């Protein structure tokens, strides 16, 4: 394998000359050295992520020294038809990208390219970006990512660990966009002006990004080139295919991890057999695709694109969309058929409408030939028109449409992908379709690449040498024709598209009728208010087609106010989303209950709640907290709440009842924090440990302290509380401040340190420890405190590790640091025993700490939770609320 890293001495020299040498750039992962390539600085094969089979991408490991990026990185694993490729040329760890620029100190538009090949094959090597970067003053980025069975094998029905496996190929693209956001300014690119563009499968990927919530803020404009073949994958199909693959491999579901050891060729072959036996194999020319490709899951991907449009959250992005004249249609220009011969072939497709088809074609293309009748595109253009019409009615940003009609001297056609060498301005790389480029060819390439780059620069593709190009509407049907003579046409072929749609998409219509996926929706409990849902649903679950959008309007009864809306998998929430406006939309992608919660007005008065403040993203999910800020807050102490749920469920919202009780008197700014779920419950490739979660809690507190002035908080006066798993976490966080460090948890014998997930910029570990000493009191509620119970709950086999996680083992002596405790437990709690809290209480007293051990008569587990069902609310009102006030009284003795 080619050596990528040079010596440390050279690295130091390169680092010193980064500001002088444009070929040496310091990225977040390390220093890269590029090459001069056709008038640009090119950086090839930069790793943007690290991947494990079927798991979401993780940040690429940092490297020491200088990584020499002088050759293409490995393409994704794919069928190479008998060729033997090295690991440098093709690898499962294919997450690399390329950058072309001419000025690393500039601030240029960024054009992020996604290659074609469907979701099955291809490589960024096909379309180098030096011509576009050199001629049109942009920074070009292209990317490799996981494809086919490696990127889109949906095993979510087999194990929670593989929750995201069906979409990891597109999650790679998200990771690449994040790399661009964080690093492209070092290459002269503007992270606030990124355009994604792609052709064929790459166009489909652009459309898919427009339906992925996590991509929303990662790019600003989109170009879809010949990409409107419809992906009809739904969860039912993809999960059936995943199970069929395991069957083909002879792997039982309970031994699913064995799939990680299957060689790629064997895995790919099993995938093809499984597809044939389960959902069927797609034939070339089919107007839709399915199988190993993205699948809506209601989280990573909300819907399929082009059906006919995209997710609402993308509506503000300018968009350009178009096709070539012939696309993938079989060409017959060399046959020179007569009109009668053409009619005979057309009649097999259009039947009695053949004459109407020819008449419509003549209106659209007056100078047509009989060969044109047979060779014109019938797959991409019709769906492009439908999508453009939808955009004209639903999109809040400009939409431009084009058609490329230049014909190759080699085959006489304007086929799928012919436009790429023109918009990339690399005609010398396209000798197969254009052996000897002419001046007219180069002039067309210049104007197309300028139009593409102008769109990336401003959202408007107009360019000198083009006629004025207006935005598309269904009425004007405006389309720029790119050819030796570029011209505008308005609705030239609408009648033709109507006929093509009726006859060329029967297979798609039949498929949709047979494969419509249905989910159950029911009306949830609504106490003290009501919801109006359109289309109407009732308390008994009824089936609706996947993708159904329910518009929900919540109305509070007199004397009550709207708290939140929700959709949930049941009400004891496995999956749960809250909405904070009284009218909201729920898109059906799972079985769910839809409803709203209403509360007394006084619960919502006297404070402001800031929802979902992101403090870190160490894995798949963003980590957030909510801030409850009393009106007029200034220099108040703070209380940080850590939620329970066995370290594997719930989020910060479940603590809003407790937060509201603690903020009500206006004496505290209250925060409710989220953290990673243990194991692979988040979909992270590497399982998360309890030590990682403790690091999350420390990271959240440091983020809160960093932004204290924004919240009216005194960062030097904090208390922590939590229940169940959060009871353990708050006690651990309070007791273990001295164990905050960066040497790892159990990496070295006898070393157990907690690295905060978030660190304020420029802070050292020592400064973080000093800041965390602001934790002056703790109220752990029905948590686990001793090492033996920790080991049983977590399955820890290492006694030392279990002791390192157990708060009872790290109580500071009161002469060194005082940390008063207020312990709380229900007398009927079936999970946490009275003896376990009593043991912790006695250990605190032995250390000289002030401690209280409160037993709540008649309470069971989790009475501090606040969920939208009446039983949980009643338990909180009966037990949680009065003891929250006692907890506040305890904190008052510390801070007032």
C-alpha cells in the first residue's frame, strides 16, 4: 500500500509553511499535502470518516505527520466484473473525498459532487473537478461512499444494533458534508455557500439529501441531473430483503454478528439471490429502482424523492433540474428507420395513441426524424416535468429547468452522462463520445460550466452568452436548451409527456398499487383539551398509507393551556416526538399514536424554555438540553437534571415536570440534559459505555457554564439531580469531578478518567475540573450507587471498572470537598431497594458529608417522569411535585 504519512520532522516543517505553501493544508484530522493538477491544487483521497460494516460513519481517526493526498482513494466495494483491485483501489473503508481549488485563502462557492452509478456502483474518479475549479472560480469536492449491500442492507428488523444499516451509505454523504462544513475554508471554500450536484444515481442522491433532516443545514443549493428514476423502497420491502440475505447466508437472527465476517463477494452474491427470491430483481430500463438503496425510516430519511417532490424542510433551497434528449433510451440513429418502421415499433408501446404521440412529438420537435421518435428519453423527462410542476407550487426558492440536446459525433445521440464533460469543462477527458473537440464544443463547455458555477455562486444560472433564463412555473414550462445554439423553450412537450406517462409507467402504477405500505394511526389520550386531525382518526388504530400527512390542531379546554403535541409508538415512549406549536404535521412512517398534552396555565408562566440546545454530537444523534430560565434571571444558581431510562431510553423532555417545579419560584435556572444511550441503542458503530455517558453529562455542564451569561446563570453555583439511571449519573457527576481527565476509561491499567464530551474552546482538562467544582449539591433519586448493583445492571465483568462507575466508591471526604446529598426513593419501588439507598446514605455520613435519605410512602419507580398520559402525570402530581419542593428547600439551604 502506498505510504501516506511522512516523518514527524517533515510534518513540523510542513506545519510551519502551511501559510506559505498552498499544497499543504491543516484540516481537523491532520495535515494534508496535495499536488498541482491541470492548473489547480488537488487533494485526492482525504479520509472524511471511518466506517464499520453496516454501522453509521464515525469521525476519521486523526493522523500524525503529513498525509500525502496525491492519488485517488479507494472506491466503494462493488462488482468489478473479474478485475482484481488492490485495497488502495477498492475497500470497505472507502469514505474519502477529493478537493480542487486555485486559492486556499479565498472564500469561493463550493460545489459538492455525487457520482452516478445508481446506489450500486461508481466512483468519484469518473468526474475530476479541476476544469470547473480552474475556469469558474469555485472549489470542487467529490466523494466516495458505501454502495449496494454495504451501504443499504436493512437489518433493522433483526436487531436494534442495526437500526440504521439500511441507510448508512447516505449517512456517509452526510458525514462528508459535515467534513466540508468544518474544513473547506482551509481550501478557500465558503462553508456557507455549498451546492450539491449529481448526475444519474448522483442526482438521485441529491434528491435523497433533500429528504434527510440532518442534511438540512449542510448545503444551500442543489442541481439534479438526469436523476428522477423513482426509488420505491419502503421499510417493509427493505426489511424483507435484509432477512432474506441472512437466510441465504444461513445466519440465524440471534447470530447476526456473523455477517461481519462474510467476504464481500459472497455477501454481494447472497444479496442478489435474496433479491431475486424476495422482492425481485430490477431489469434495466425499468422506470423505478428498489433493493439496495435508501429507505424511508421516519428519522434518517423521511420520504423518497421525486414522489413527486421533496421534504418540506428543504423548500428554501434554489434548485436546478434537467435531462438529456436521449438519456438511456436505445439509440437507432445508425439504423435510419423509415416512418412506417418507426410507427410499427411505437404501436407496441402506444397502441391506439401512436398517431397522437407522433403529432405531439412533431409539435415539440418540428425537425424530428423517425429515429428521434424511437430514441427519445421516456424515463427521466416525464418525471422531471412532474417534479418541476410540484416544485412550482410548493417550493419557496427559485427552480430552473434545462435539457441538453448536443449530439455526439460518435453515436449521434445526447445520451445519459454526455453533459458531464461540458459542465465540468473537461472535454479532453471525454474522448469516447468526443474524440476531437471543436471550438464550438469548447464554447458550449465554457458556457455550461459558467452557468453551473453561477448557480452555485448566487442561486441563478444565468450567464453571459445565454438568453435570459427565468424560473420555472407549471404555466411557463421554461426550459433552457443547451446545444451549440442555446435557447429558451416554454412547455414544448407537455402533451408528449402526458402520453408517455400514460403508457410508459404502467409498471410503476401497478407496483405502487401492489406495494403500498400501511401503518396504524390512533388518537391518543387528550385530557383537558382536544385535537382535530385531518385526515380523521379515532382512538381505535386504523391503517393509512405510508407517507400520509396528518395535520393536527390542538385546542385547550377553558382554564388550560397547550403544553405540547406528540406522535409516539404507544404512549410509554419507545419512539416519541414532541411539537411545540398548536398546529403541526405528522408524516406517517411508523405505527403511532397522535395527540396533545394540556396543563394548567400556571405551569407555563414565569419562565422561558429554550428547547433542544445542542451541546455535542459524539455519535449518530445530537446531544441536547433544555433551559428553563426564570423571567428576569440574572446571576442565579442552576440545577442540572439528568433523566432516567436505564441509560437506554427517554430524553430530556421526560423531566419537564420536575424542571417546571424547580423553576417556578424564580430562584434557579434549570437545565434538563440528554446523553447517549448505552450500547448500540443510538445506532453508533461502537457501543457506548456508562463511562461515555458520564462524559456526556460533564460535557453538557461545561457547555451550560460556557453560556451561563445567556441564561442568567451564575456558573459557579450548580446543583445536579436525576432519577433512576439519572440518579446514578448525577451522584457520579457530583462525586467524581477529580476523575475528569483525558487518559481514557480503563485504557491503561488502573486508570479510569472521564473525558467530557464537550470542552469549551481553548480549555484544558485542568480548567474543566476547576469549573466543574461549581457542583455544590446533589439530589440523587432512586439510583444505583454501589459497585455490585452497577455490575449486575450493566453486565460489567471488570470489578475495577464497576467500582470506577459506582458513586459510593468515590465519595469525597467532607474535609476536602463538601457535597451535600438529598436521596429520594419510593417505599414500593420494585427496582431500587431501600437497603441500597441506606448503604449509600451511611457511606456519605461516614465521609462526614451532610446527607438526607427520604423514603416516599406508597411511591413506586419513576414518579419524577412527566409524559403525556394521565397515569404518569397523576403519579408526578401525587409524589413528584411535593418532593420536588422538598428538594428545592434542600438546595435553598446550600445557595440561599
